C-alpha cells in the first residue's frame, strides 16, 4: 500500500468516528459553500467529503512535464501561424483563421491555460488542453480553506502534513503582465466577457468571484455580455464604462455563431485599442488537432529534447480523421483502415469541444456501431486518439442524509500562467459515463507531505 493509499484509507476511517457520524459538519460545509458563492448550477461546487491528495513527487513531476508541454504547444501554435499546411490540419473556420492572424499586442499565445491530466501513482498522461482558466483557480483557494478547517481534515492533519495550493493572485498578475506588454500605461478597467443564458437574471457565481477578486485588488470591473458592447472614437465601452482589458471566457466558435467580424470587440481588437486575454490567437490550441501536430515527429524533430520527451511520454497519439496515410509507431498506415481495425484502443472525438457532437469510444461499440461512428467522423471535424485508461477512486459523498461511497473519475488540472504552473485543481465526475450528473464538480486538492 502506497503512502497515498494509506492516507486515503485513514481519512475514510476517520469519517466513522462517533463525533463525525451525525454529519452536521458536512451540512455546515455545504452551507458555507453556498454562502461564499462556491456553487455551480445552484449546487455546491464540491460534491465530495474528502480532498484529493497529491504527493510531493507527483506534483513535482506534473509541473516539469506540464511546463515542457506548454512550451511545445506554444511552439506548435507559432509554427501553424506561419505554415498554411499546418494551419489546414487544424480544421479551423475561415473566420477563426482570420482572428488568429491578428496580432493581439503581446507575445504570449496563451496567458492562462490548463491540461487535463491522468495522474496515477508514478505515471501521468495529458488527455486535453484548454486555453482558459479552470474553475479550480477561482474556486480553489476558498474551497481548500473550507476543507482545511473542517473537522475530519483537522483530525487528519494530526498525523499528516498538508499544503494548500492557490493560483488566484498569479492569475491576475498574468493578465496584468500581458496588458503591460500590450502597452497599457494606466490601471486598466476590466470587462469579464460572458454569454448570459436565456432567463438568466444574475451573474454566475464563477464570474462573480472573478469580479470580486479583481475588485479586492482595486480594479474597476464589470461583467459584460458581447451584445452590450459598443465601439466608437477608438474606445470599447459598455454604456459609460470604458474598457481597457477584456478577460475573455467566450469561445470563438460560440461567438461566431451569434456575431460576425464587424462586432465592436473584433474591431477594437483589430485596432489594438483593447487588450483581450486570452487572445483570439489562443483558439489554435483549443482544437484537439493540436495533438495531431504535436505527435507528428516530422514537425517536432527540431524541438528541444525535453519537449520531445514530454510529447512522447505523456501525449496520446492523435490524428485528424481523413482518407489519408500517416504514421503510427514509426510505421506508415492507412488511417481509415487502421481506425476500423483497432477500435478497442481508439476514441473518436470532435475537434472542437463545443458539446454539440458526440464522442465515440471504440471499446463501447460493436464493429457496425464503430463503422457508423467512423462515417460521422469522416463527414465532420474529428480526431482519433489512443485511449487513456481513466484514473478512478472511491470518494465519500453527502447524499440523502448519509455518507455514500461513489467511484469517481479524476482529472487533475495544472494551472498555467504565462507557461508556468502554479498549483492544480481536481475535477471529478462519476466513473460510470453519463451526459449529466449532479455529483460532478471539484475536489479540494492538497499536497500530502507525509506524516
């Protein structure tokens, strides 16, 4: 039994102590989450009663591998911007390509980003990349503080030393560094860009917490919907509120469904009168096809050794689905034939993770079902990837007045600011796949430093 396994077993045993079995501490924990706006869809952001523990060694390895890969992704994006053949493999819309071609006024391809990571004992693999800030950065510190002072964690800390991780201040500092390189001379007025949902009458808790973070540091900030923006006399504004820095949480693909390239935000961005973070250029890496380029050794042959090692060891083989030949394990293959004959170890995923298109796991389909999935993928923008075994563990949940053990799938997400990792968070979902679940959410994440 590893130290982590031993620690988890001890924590679960603590929950059986007489003074914890009435679960008043658990009810209080959930009430505090709601009071502090740590909710998603009106429910507490964390569905579980124990933290996720990461060892010092795991975290050190995660940071080293993630930073090498962030550097490689940045390098690939810059190559794609100057190479039409690479750009074509990204399967971007013409409007997305045009926006990506615009210089944002600073050198960083992504100011904030995250990697979905399978972290399991001594091994790790990266399954996805997002040029965005994870919920764990915004919710993480408050959630970690709540759990750190909860009754079972206090009892657990009598034997084990835990370190909290944070990222909120580095997140803000990274935005300001991009703004300074952009040419900002004054304290910026900040707009947080969001799409409001139909019948939404208040700001989402996540955006509210981001706004409060900025305001606590002395910035004037408003949450803004794209349809509230106007651009005149070289100034982007919402009513009387002028905007110097836009924190963009709206994906370009979603933006282009509703607006065209004459939108005030696009015109201000093109004129470089407003700093947008992350820039539209960061959308390059939002496409899963970025892993196609990364795992093509012909493209990465000149990359630094540590980046090539990170790609080779931690990224699943990925190709854009098409009727062509490619390489697998340094051998030339016919891609459609290879996909059809190796379904047990492959998964077909949409290139753009918008949620509108299905993912097809070969092991869950028979041969005829896989053939149908292949036809769908061939007609759309899809990638094929080698399957990564998910990391799963049992977590206690507070449900129906008691404690229920549930197997959950674990994604660890290192927080990157300007390519440097500062903390990580943990996203949980039920191990049994489901389109929607009320027990999906964050687990507080602590570094377990030993007894």
